[in-house]
C-alpha cells in the first residue's frame, strides 16, 4: 500500500482500533468540477428499490477533482484525501475495503481511465476491486439504483448524455466542455446571454432585457465592462451562475432569452437522441421504454420556464417510451451502488467458476 | 521621468550621445495578443500617399501586451521595453519624443484608456502628447495612411470592426473575445471545426472531412483525444492556427467546413454592417463611398475559398460604395501616423490660438 508523500493522509489508520471482524465496505466517489463526494457503505444485502433505507456509513466532501481543470497532482490529492476522510469517519481502514468506484469528470478516453486505475492500484491492497468511470455513469446509477441501463442527461455548469444497454454497450454525446460544443449547458446558456448583450450593445443584435438584468446582477454599469468581467476569471461555474437571470428574462417574455433557452433545449435533446439512437434504447420501432435520468441545476423543475420538461416534451415526440427519472440520491451514492453491483456480479461469477 | 524599478529599461539614455539639435521623433505602438511592435519616426513633412517612402527610423518587436491575457504588470513591462528599444535603435531618447500613440488590444472602455494613460504619463516628460487607442484604430490608420475615416475589419485570432466618421464619431462591433461572440474570428472558425468533429463522432452531427484532416494535423488518433488537446493549453492562437485546414476541407467540398466558413463570413459582415449603420458611413441613401480596411490572417486572399472576398461580396449588396483596402504598411506604422496627425492638428490649433 502506498505511503503518502506527506505521510498524512493515511495516518489515521495507525491510530485506529478496527474491531475484529470489522465490516467489509465499499467506496463510491463522484468527482466533478465543482465538488467531490465520497460515500462509504457496508457490503450487506439491502433493498435497491428504497433509496431512503440505504445503509450509508459515512460521507465526505472536497473540492474540484477534474484533472483538466486543476491538474493531475491536485486532482489526485483531492481524491485520495476524500476517500481517507470517508473511511476514517466510518471507522474503517483500507484493509476493510472490498471495492471502489471512482466516477470522475474528465475521463474521456481509455487512457484517462488506465492512468487513474494505475494510480489507484498503488493506494489500495491488491485484492480490492477498482472501477473508474466518467462521473455521468454515477449519475445514471443514482437514478436507476445502480443498474446500468438507460440514458442520463446531466446539465449543470457543463452537460453530457451517457447511456448503457442492458448487455453493456455504452455511448455518450457532448461532455466535451464549452469550447467543443456543450451549448446546452449552464455555461452555454449564460455565455449566449452575455454574447446577446454585447450584440445588442454594438448593433449586431436585438435589444434584450438580459442587458439590464445581468448588468444589475453583476453590479456593472455598461456592456463594455462585461468584457473585463468575463475574462477576469476563467471559472465556467461563475458564468453558469447567471442561468436563473436568463430564465427570469425568458419568463418575463424577452424574445432573445426565450430563443437562448429554446436553443438549449434543442441541444440537450439532441445529445440524448444521439445516445438513444446509437444504442437502440428505444427498440426497433422507436417506442420501447427506457429510463432517462435527469441531473443538474439546468434541469431542475422549479421555474415556470422548465428546461427539463421542455427537453422531455421534445424527446417524447420521437421516443414515446422515454421514462424520466429525477434521482432521490446523489451521484456519489450511485457510484457506491455501482461498486456494490460490480463486486457482487464478479463474486458470483468467481463462485460459479470455482 | 520614471526611473524603472529594475533600473535597466532606460539605462541606455545615460550612455547615449544625443546630437545637439537631434531630431524630434514620434512613437507608434501596436500591441496585440500575439506580438507588440513599436515604430519610431522623425517629425518631418512627408507624403502620406506613398507608403514606400515613409521615413522610419527604427522598429522594435516584443511579445503579447494584452492585459486581459498576460496581466497588467507583464503587459506594461513589454510596452515600456519595446518603446525603449525603438528609441535606442533610432539613436534618440525620451527628451526627443514629441508624441506617442499606444494602440493596444484590450482597450474596451474609457477606464482602460485612462489607466494606461496615467501609467504612460509617468514614463515620458510632461510635454509629450500621449494617445491611447484600441489596436483596431492603428489598423484602420495603416490602411488610410493616418486618416481616421471609414471602417476597419480585423480577423486574425480574434475579430473586431471599428469605424470613424470624418467629424470624429466612432463605433465598434465585436472584439469582445471568444466567450462573447467573436464567432467570425480565426479562433471562432477553428473552434466550430473542432466542435463539428465531436458532434460527428458522437452522432449529433454530419460526418465531415474535418475529422481526419484535423486529427492528422494534430497527430491525434481519435476524436476523444481532442478534448484533452483542447484544454491542455488555453491559448486562443493555438486553436486559430487550424483555420488553413478548415479552408482546405471547404475547398475540397466538405459541407460542414463550407457551412462554418459561410457562417464566419456572415458574422464578419454583420460586424461591419453594425458599425457602418451606426455611423452612417454609407450616407443617407446607402450608396456613399467609404473605405473598409481589411486586416488579419483570416482575410488574406491567398486561397480559392477567399473569406475576405466573400465578406466584401456580402457587404456590397447592401453598401455598393464600400471601398476595400488591404494596407501596405503594418498597424504600428498606422499608430505612428496617427501620433503624427494628432500632433500636427493640436500644434496648428495652438498656433492659431496664440
């Protein structure tokens, strides 16, 4: 097992009295651009259909762990730290761990997966089962209670659609960040709104209520000042935080804000369509039922202009069998349920072989 | 006069023998995101109509001086350094300087202008006339030989349209950077191309030749790897450098690449239209003649798919009097000509008063 360079993260293990026959546990981790959450659960039978009764031992929270955003070293330190805190809180140590599912944003390619897996291998004892996934997979599992079937649409600061067939085929769409076309995301919506202000100001676009509303919100006195504000801080979340202002303007009837939200609905629906069609989730006749797990601030149904509802309306014309789910547990619990399911499946397969 | 903190930049002045009655000079500076150029010219009469015969004493070059991009301190050090080198090369020092025109990108608001002016004031003797402009103004002057009349369209890594009426009214459009709608720029074109690759790959968009062409150019083996490549380095110029590949694909008939270039033409034309209409450059009947200075790699006419030519075609339908100019001198010379003109005008006005 790895001894941490600063010799701190795992120090609690030496001081800890682990009860003889202490519980076997699993770790589920959801690592995003905004925060990172780790859940520790015991390996005991439980009802997958009742989110309320999940036996959660501990929950730990940390900051950003997207390596594209904070770099490899900082991302790893955050991930290792949050796992150590969750284990320590649950009164367990690494020798009690049976499986870990690390679901982190920025895993876009098998090489990303392998790199994280190699690093994770050094932290835990040899026999621990390790699973590395894109964080969208944990979000899907949080809506299906650990079953990898159907599609998840995440629209928060960023956006991605990710899906699985029951026989394990997977596909994704979007999730490539703001430069590479995630226009339906919170960042995408807000950046379009800022652009609309500039275009109205310089004569390229229609006048819009977005100008006064957003400048007020930011305490700026002119559209020119928006340029300095925008580039002063590269954080995508800071820009995405303007989405509620855009929704308010659309609700008040502003044409430009309505167009931005309608475009966002089209973009989000197009990501789901691409995944559903590539995986054939809607069956041959297009009418098959499949779950669509919906996650993230942009899709939350708390406004009269309801982006999530419009996405469903748009999708159900083409796929009448789409079954929307808003998860009752957080994605980190989804990751823990995934670890639980993977572990059970592999154990059963091994028992069968032996 | 300012003594530079490191005591180095202006040291040459102490070692220099300036001839009695040494020439009075002006400095013109073009500071952009890619490079910064400073020109030193004598204050002597010359023919404004003959770019070949301009009496240039010295030229100095440095790196980026956009404060939004490298920060205030680094930007200022670059600007001060490049002016010192130009003066030193021309055998002059700060007491010979009569006027300075600093045309730098990132000047978007009177407060930006004032901040730079205050700083510049500390460097030069009290009597030196100082002018601070957006770098687009120097580009306009480079095509009109120092006269502020007409419109300039710049499309390189970024894009901006900037115009002046003969009686000094000014207007601009775009120039707000990639987050705020500069979609016709080199960066905008290339980012759309990268997005098209991701969309084709994940099933949201049409197949396109851009995929193999750009992946080959970058030495990547899959569209997924583009994500890591894109976010590994935030430089806009690195992405904009892919424009020639997009043009090649459009020339070869690729539908997606053609659409991207046509959209870029529309965006660029729309910036010019906004400026021309706000300033009434086309006169009341829309047929008045006005110069349109065209600058930047995206507008260079060296390909059969000629973006600059298409922008002109698009504009001349609405403004038959548009008169395109491709400057024969660089923008820093435009800045020097501006300093020259401002200085002459102010001197004449003062002579008239006294």
